[in-house]
C-alpha cells in the first residue's frame, strides 16, 4: 500500500497548496479595494479561476510518475480512494478536497468510468461538514439604541479607508431598518434582537459587502450593506438591502464570484443558505469562488432529483437555436445545452470556437447579465427518461455526442444552466406594465454587457431569458466578442435608386463591421415591443453610442455594476451617481 499512500498524499498536498494559493489571492481583495485598483480586481478574479486547472495539472504530472503502469488500474484507484478518505477524516474542508481528488481521477480516465468506489461521486462524510457557523460571525446585541449598534458595526467593518460621513451612514441605515420593521412588522413584538454579521467582507467589482442577519426571537431578516468608494479616498454605505429576495440577487448566478476570506468555506455556505433558503447550495459554493465544488454539489443534487422523479426529458420550450440544442426536465429548474455537429446557416464556426466563448464568459465579469454554466463531459442519463421527440432531435443534430450503452445514454459534452423564460415567450402574455419593465431590462442588459466590454452579437429576443426576479439575462454565447474588437459603422447613403432597392449591400462589409442601425431587425414580429424599446433605449441603434463606449474601454475605464436598483440607494449630496441597475 506504500504506493497508494504516496499517491493519495500527493493529491492531498496538491489540494492544500491550491487552497493556500486560492486564499492568498482572495485575502488581497481588501488591499485592491482600498487602492481602488479595479484592473487588478478583474485580473485577480480571472487568475483565481485559472488556478484550479493549473493546480490539478501539476498534481496530475506527479501522480502519473508515482503510479507508473498502474495509473489506469481501477483496483489501484479503489485503494487510493480508501486511503484518501482516511486522510481527510475530520478535515475542515474535506468536501472540497474530495472534489479535487475527483478532478485528478476524471483527468486520468477522460471523464469515464466514474463510480463511487473509485472517486467521490458521493461524499464519504456527507455533503456538508458539520460546521459551527457561530465561529463565522460577529454578534451585536441590541440593547437600547440602534444607532449605537450600527456605529459599532460600521466601525468594526471600516476597511482601510475612513467613512466620509459615518453619522450620515448610521442615520440612513437606521431609518431604513425602522421603516422596514414598521412596514413588515418584523421584530415589533420581541425585546431580544441581535445582529449576526459574517466576519469578513465580500468583495466584487468596485464594492465591498457586509453580510448578515437581524435575529428577533425565532425570526430573522437577512441584510447586506454595500460599501463604495467616493472620489476622495473615502467610503460610504450606499444602501442596506433587507430580505431574502434582495440578498439572493446579490449572490445571483449571473454575476462574477466573490472574494471572501474564509478558511472554512462551509461555515459561510451554511450561514448564507439560511439567509437564502431558495438558493441551491451549489450556487452558493460557486458564488464564493469554489465553483468546481459547486459543480460537484450540483451533480449530486441533480442525480437525486432524477432518481426521485419520473417525468421525461423534453426539448426546452422556445425557438430552436442554430448552434445549440436545449432540453430540460419539466420538474427541474435547469436546462441542458449541447453543441450541434453542424450549425444552421448562416452560422459559420466550429464546436471548439463555441467552447472558447463559454470559457470566456466563465472568466469575464458577467455583470448580472450572463448566466453561469456548469460544463460536463460524458454525462450519463437513464435512456428511458428521454422522450422520443428529444431522442430524434439529438440523433439528428448531434449524433457524434450521443452514445447508447445498455440502459444508459451518455452525452459526450453538455452545459447546464438555470432555466429562464425566453424573452420572446415572456412577451407573448406580458401586460403593458410588464412589457415596459422587461424592455427596460432588455436595454439595460445590452448596455451593461457593452460597458463590460462584451458585444453579444446576436441580440434576438429569443437569446435572452427572464429570471424569477424579473431580470433579463443573455444566454447565447456563440457570437460574443470583446466590444473593443468591433468596428461600428453607419450604413452609407444609397448612391442611386438601384442601391436603395438592392437585396445585397452596395458597400463593403468587413469581418468585424457592425451596423447598429440594423439592430431593429431583432424585433421582427413584435412591433409592440419595438415601440416601447425605442422610447427607452433608441441610442442603441446609433453608432455614436457604441463608439463612445469603445473609447472609454480603450482608455481603461471599468464600469460600476451593482446588483440592486437605483431606487434602493441612499440619497447623496455631492451628485455622485454610479450605475446601479
């Protein structure tokens, strides 16, 4: 067993090294915020995502040498798994260490032969460590004066910059809490109230967030306080968000991962899950940067859901895509997307190019407008759970990815993401009020993607979805490119009558040329929506809008993307207004 023990120890040492490096990048988030080094914030986010792959590749090379000819011997791996399971008993982060082991195993066997006796398909110690969340938060007891409590809280979470007006922040927060309590009745009948606040800030983009809950007897109310920079080396509390729904949006699957300095992530995950009971634990792990373990947790939950249900996988509602085929399970809140073998004209690209687009989205700041995805290779399903219509579709559009083996159906490559209502379908039954709200969201989504240096390419309504919170999110990535790579042009005036009525352009069109005037065609078939959109976001059809954004991005400008509405923000006296849509 000496070789197996060395093999297992090498993987665990590799995990410890990875986790230390992960923590080093994360712990520097405070300094980046204090220095307003927003470019470094973006670089650190991408580097931390890349770190996992780099670490597993290093470990893979070492264990290949240790195992020698036995590297693909399943009995050898069975023994190694047993040794590794012993090594991580009472290990604070055993669940993430198991995922790291799985990554080495899957790399060795190309995501095949995945069985619980060889890898940790299910955890040997349960899905979550029995973490004591009391170790993760500070407690503030409300005695007589709410102002004193908020003063202590903000002082403890000041960061490296002074508050520009601490008294004003305290007043704003206290007024918001009292108004919420009056309107909702929360805490009105309890003399025993305390605030439980996670020990470390959550950093993302240009904000630092204080996250906690107000506890009143057996009831509790989640809250988040965003701290922002002013323009004079100070910070201020921009608002306080109260309630699970508002906090859940902060941790949305459409946003970049947080930097939060926690040595035992499960403590924070458990606390956050109590704040947002409707949010999957897999998404909470991902939200704090442990997206690989989020994928593991998702797979376990998906397996259990499928085992406990009997409905069949079907083609997802909506217009069929030219590049992807999408299916879902009616009882399940996720969709499965596979890349077709051949794309419907005029799409002209390869499967490898589409995969690169999805990798780009994973590493980019998604600014609340692009859905995070989980990528799986050789994912196995029960064949009998697939409808005849869906099987016909899969064999027609992606036969190279489909393998039927006994009672199993194996799909060679698939993306999984949260299910949303396609925007074109949402509009069919939208009231006037809903129409105005969702068209404003659609325009804001395009603008915010552009400000984040993303041009979505195909902006058809069917390529956007509406979340349960009413947010409009882009989810068709095959044509996205950095905005700065685009060449925005105005359509030249026709030279004569023949040009004016020509079916083909009378002017030259380069590979990266884009004509914003043509964007109105994305509303073909829905003039009601187009009219509303024109009244709100007509500048999107003008070359000037896009050129100005390009100039800002090329000059190094990084936008502000905060996950709450402007109407929730506290009023300011200096006119400072940051984008918060």
